[in-house]
């Protein structure tokens, strides 16, 4: 059974940083693409960043140069370093493993 647990969210001011982490209790973490998605109120869930088993990375245009995704296969974690946060980054952030497994989501609020 796969369980993805996100941590590190919170409320910050514009320009601040946060680091999200997702821990996977399942198996074969290293062969799966891991991703971070977000959903703002009234909007669809969107990809923020993903990293595949070969460490190829994709970013949404809106976060390029500000966010960094990384993975640690030994620890079975995937992190999202978020710098220069903006109010429009406010959303619930979800970790995703492969095509079907989701975390419960964690709130990130950026407001002055």
C-alpha cells in the first residue's frame, strides 16, 4: 500500500521561501516519476514540477527559476524548494507518485 505524506507547508509573506517534502511508505520509489501539483481555489489542479527515475525534470513556466524539485531514492522522499514566493503560489500542494497515487495535500499560503 502506498502512502504519501507531505510536510513543510504554511503561511509566509511574498518573497519568502518554503520547502515541501513528501515521504513515500511504498516500494520501488526509485522507478517512479514523482511530481508536485497544486490546486488553488476555483482552479484545476496543475503540475508544478516533476522528476522521473532518470532525474529528468519538468517545471511549470510559472515557477521556473524559483522552485527546485529533488528526490532522494534512499530516503524515498521528494522535495520542492520554493523561493521568491508570490501570492499566486497560494494553493494546496499535492505529491504524486507515478500515475495514480496522491498525497493528502498541504496548504501553502503567501500573503502580506
